[in-house]
C-alpha cells in the first residue's frame, strides 16, 4: 500500500466508499444515430442525437460508441474527434473506419451499399472516471462511562477504525504519547488526545476529548445573621464546579433539616443550635 486512495468507475453512476456515496456521475451518453458517412471515404463520421450530454463533449474523445446493429459485424467504434452541432447533435470523427459493409449488388455498384449501422439506431458511449488522493484514516471515537456531573473518576474508551495499526493516546497537550491498551481513567478534569496510523503509515486526523464533568470539591456556605428582632438568617452557597444543588439548615443541632429557599425569620425567644450545609450536582456534600 502506498497511502493513496484510487477510484475507478466505468459505465457506472456512482463512486462510493463503504460508508456511503461520494459522488454521483453520468454513466454513459445515450441517444440515437442521426446520420453517418455513407460513401467509401478515408475520413468517416457519425452524427448522433444525444439524449444525455457529458459535462464537456471533448470528454468523448478516446471513448467508444457502441451502436445497436444486426450482429453481422461489431458496432463499436473509437471516437477520435468531436464537433458540436445544432441542438443536441454531436458529430463524431471515427477516422478511416468505414461504415460500409458491402455493395448491395456486387455486379451493379449503382445499387449502393449495405451499412453496419442505420439512422435511428440506439447507441451508448460508456464514460470512465478515475481519481487519486492521499488516503487518511478515520478519526478515532471517544466514549466516557460517565457524562453527567460526578465526584467519581471518569474512564474514557477510545474506539479506533479497523485500519488502525498504531493506536496512541496522551493526557494533556504536554503529555507523552503511549500505546492505547485500555480505557483511560481521569481523576480530575483534563483533555485526552489520540491518534492512529494505518499499515501504510497514514496518520489519522487529530482527535481529542475533554473531560469536564468531574467535581470533587463540595460547596461552601456562609451565614449572615441580622440580630434585630426578629432575627433574619441568610445563607449563601457557592460552588465553582458542578453548581449548588441544594442548601439545608437546622435550628435544633441537626435533629431535623429544612430546605433553604429564602431568608429565614426566627421570631420566637429561645436558644437555637444553627447548622447548615450544601451539596452540589456532582454529589459532593458540605460538612454541617
């Protein structure tokens, strides 16, 4: 393998790879014969009425026209030149290949000729397309075992294309490339890079996956007490990771807990043992 992807299609409508159609093409120029050289000549022509047209008629040069005939002689002729005529008509130069089959009467030449083709006959000119380009392996794909906010480690599995002969990954832009053998575990947020090479040495496009859902730090809650009567308790929770999910408070030293939604008014005389705590979307809980 030289790392080159070659495509070839002859008398076909599609150039395609395993994963789908790449390009649709005109498979052939078709139509009917309108006229042709009817005399014995060194230069012969066929005039066709084209039902389908190539992008450029010059593309027909070097192709072969196959004409429906009676089967006595072949009806395939190499096209050596083309000229556009009025409407959909195209004149094909077939060189010194005569279209005369025989005299109608070998003893009376004035009777004219028999021909290999006839006006109105169906024809087909198959088209051929080729292309060549450097082959590039598919990018690897990533799958994390946890995608929601979490306070656990995250394992990322890399799936490489079947053509991958070398499979490598690294953590962080400055990390070292190592051979991939198993899912990569992240204890904290970071970026996983991967690359692969096929057996021809072609390098896959750059691919990366950012782990950003790990949060192992609980929120921090602060309390503000307004000592005026009645006493007003305000709680403010902050979380720089997954975000505060809820804040709770207790006025009886943790025997019962209530969900904090807004300022709490304490208007009854007495002694209160205030506790409060918050938790975040990753499941981290603050100590009361």
